[in-house]
């Protein structure tokens, strides 16, 4: 089963720094967190610790999950 929550982020910081901070906070609670980043299409699903440095200003969407099974 997939449950989806939609969250909007308002930040005065550059967008990538704001998103990175929000996801770092979630990662503290969800150590197995995975993300799929979207510039033109979503994918692949990767652990946050490996994806953290790939955020860019042109990011349109990030799919986030506590863990990947």
C-alpha cells in the first residue's frame, strides 16, 4: 500500500538548501529514507545519504519514502 502526503516548502534560503535541510531533518527520523529526484522524469530511487549532494535549483519534484522494500 502506498500512502501519499503532499508537502509544499516555503523558504527564504535558496531552494536546494531549504529542501536539503528539510530532508536532512526527515533522515534523522528515518535513517533508511530513500528519494527519487525529478528534473525531467522521476527516478531512480536511491538512499538519501547517496543522493543528498545531487539537489539542484531546477528540481521540480522529490518523492520520499521512509524505506525501500
